[in-house]
C-alpha cells in the first residue's frame, strides 16, 4: 500500500508538469490547428535561463525562494519573447500553406533551438541547485514521502490551471480567443485582432512551458540542451490522450499519463517477473498514444476544435 501511494504522489507530480506543457500544445492547436513541436524546446530554454540566473546570483546570499522567483520571471520573459518570435517569423507566413509545411517548419524549429542551446550552454548536463529545503515529509510513520519541491509543483499547477480556465472562460481575452478559434475572419469583423490574439496564445503557452521547465529542473536536479524533447513528446501524447484542442482534456490527459507512468514504473518489474524494469517505463506514453489513436482518435474528452468557414 505504501508503494502504491508513493507512486500516486510521483505520478501526480509528473502529470502536473505534463499537463502544463500539454496545455500549450492544445491552446495553439485549438486556435490555429498547428502542432507546435518546438514547444518542448521552449520548456528547455526556460529551464536553462533559470539555471543561468540562479548560477549568476548564487553568491549573493539571497534565500533560495528569492532566486527561484527571479529566475522564474526571467524564464517567462525570455520564453514569451522566443515563442512570440517563432510564431511571427516561422508560423504566421505559413498559415495559408498546406498542413505539411508548418509541421515541417515546427520540427525544424525544434532542432534549431536544440542546436542553438547546445552552442550557448554547451552539451554537458548541468546540476540545478537545490533552492528549496530537501527534507522529506512522511505522510505517516515509515510511509510514503513528499518533498517541499513536489508540494510546490502540485500547488503551482493547481493555481495555474485554475487561472488559465478563468482566463479562457470568463475574460474578454478568453472570449476573443474562442472567437478566433471559431472563425478568425468573422472575429476580425467583430473587432477582434486575430494576429494579436494568436500571438498572445503563443505567449501564454510559453509562460506555461517556462514554469514547467523550472519545475522539471527543480524535481530532477539537472538541465541540458536536449531535456525538452521527451517531456514535449509526452505532453503532446497527453494532449492527444485527453483530446487535442480541449483544455480540460489536456489537464486530464497529462495527469493520467503521469499516473500511468509512475504506477507502471513501480509495478512493471513485479508484473513481468523481472524481465522488464522501470527503465522501460518510457514505452507507456507511446502505448497510450497508439491505443488512443486506434480506439478513440478524438481523445478521452473529445476534440473541441470548431470547423472554420
């Protein structure tokens, strides 16, 4: 029982990070029907910028939470500017092009960002400083544990997801985003500026990716130029799992995928008699993707993307 609860905690933490990145995918897809495969690299840039700021300020003697907040602001600003530039330079000219063109461009942008990050920060992995207390908290005597970092990840994710749902469903900007997704031409006639709204959507997605990148660095204690590829791919799987274009579906898909991976890592060895260990846990994300695309292509909660005139 203790192992099961521990894996649930680990799965919720992992799924929270997947959910934040998956929301970036699903928001962009929902508004312009584009899979931004460079989104994982935006996560990586956020983590690398945070590491740079924390390292530069390490000798100031400031508390870890202050360094974390400063690095978060820097990462959000850099990632927002980066995603804004990507949308304007790489994607906007291709909106009327065949679907294959922006897809190839997105993949090329992903490789470009990885290469540039390798040049700027060098290829070797770098330790991310422990900015928060490392003591573990026992949920009960000799039972499962949780760390301050994991509590922060879970709490931040809940707050961010609630704020995003409020933004999309209750604000003027959210109505403009939904109108642009429904029909950008008609939205333009109603006073909405579709290009402006699309750029803001990319900025919001970048903010979520930057937060997820710092969470990833805090949780695993290391950063490198290629760290965004696998989380980005799994977050895309989570978005498809929940229903690409559906915000709630992306959240549910991310959390479920994290739980599936964590529980699989805890019990895979026992279930297979030691033939497969936890090192094979990566296959679960892609098994889920194959099953979902085969049995329910619209995802668990259905695709919520309007047809355009």
